[in-house]
C-alpha cells in the first residue's frame, strides 16, 4: 500500500516536472523567436528597399520586393563619383588580411603564454588586458602623425599591420586554450621531435579550429565596419573602403539623394559579411561553448 502511494507520488512529481520543462522550453523558444525576428527583420527590409525606387520608399512601406533592383544596381555602379566595386575590393583586402593576421599571431601569442612559463608571465598577461581598456581614439592622433611622417597615409599597411596585436583575440584564445588544450599534447609533440612552429601549425591549429573560426568572423566584421581609422588614413577615392563610401552616400544633399541607391550600397556592403558568417557559422556554437567549459 505504501509503495503504491510512493509510486503514485513519484509519477505525479515526474508529470509536474515534465509540464514545467515543457513550459520552460516553450518560453525559451518564444523569446528566441522574437529576438531572431528582430535581428532578421531589419536586414530583410534593407534588402527589400534595395529593390524599390526612391519614390516608393518615401511614400509607403512594403514587405515585398520591388522592380527596381537592376536600375538601382546600375545607378550605383555607373555613378562616376561612387566607386563601390573598388570600395568592396579594398574592404575585402583590408578585412581579410586583418582577420588572418589577427587570428594567427594573436593565437600564437596566446599559445606562447599558455604553454611557456617565464618571468613576468602574469604581468605580461595583465598588461595585454590593460591595453583592451584603452580606446582607439586615445592614440589616434599620435598614430596618424606617425603614419604621416612615414608617408603611409593612403596606404593599407596602417590598417592591416596593427591587427597583428589584437588583445581581445589574444584573451579569447588564451581562455579557450586553458579549457581545450592539454599541455600533454604539446609535450608529446616535443618528445616526437616536433619544433614549436610545426607543433603550433600542424597540431594546435586543427584542435583550435572552432576558436580560430569564431575570432576570424569577429575580426573580419570589426575591420569591415571600421570607419574611424580609414577616415583618418585614406582620402583618395580609389583607396577608400566601404564604410567611407556609405558615409559619402548618406552625406549627399537631399535633392540628389536616391534612397533606392542608398539601400543598394548598404546591401552590397553587408553581403560579404553575410557570406563570411555563413561559411564559418557552424563553428560559432562549438567555439563559444568549448571555450567556456573547463575541460
């Protein structure tokens, strides 16, 4: 009799727990769906407006594509004062190389700090974290004067080479290595006669592929959207990146402003970022999750 009551009580508890978990799951799905909708909705409107004319955008809101996609694209491409294709190529060069150098060398620095024990290691790590708190604008004037003295204005070098030292990427990679990179692997590679560069390139990089992919996305996007430093360094039209051309289009006089072409420029500017994201998105969850769980 007692056992049947206990079993009934346990069944009731299991049913209550199941209902609670179901409600919790539904609430989570609803909240995530709302956030996903808000994240996608404005990109969708941007793409829709890129297919509509200036008058249509001004007079009404539509969720269906228009018929002016080709006209807006030709208007942007054929504008003699607007070098969008060149801007896209410039942004791809700067962002691609910045992301590659940032991820590789910051990962190598994190590897050195994680694997080696040397005097001042903690102070070195804290100094890099301190640099993360210093805004770019603080050193911008001195950096510009230095680049001007070296005749490196209107050059991509000042926008690419400083990406080698990326404190944020270093910090993420260091934390990821602490949770996902046992030192036994490094020791085993050394015993087998592998040098440090070969160990890093052929053993560590494949293991940390998710982390490198995540940081590559973030670094590429940050460099692609960077307006401040290119605005200081670049002033020749053939050297300008996409954020500078977007600012140029938005700064036109209202009488000559074509909203359809403005949205087309914005759409062209986000397409490469979306392509990079979709190519590496499968690594995001793995990279963030493994990097936050202690192995």
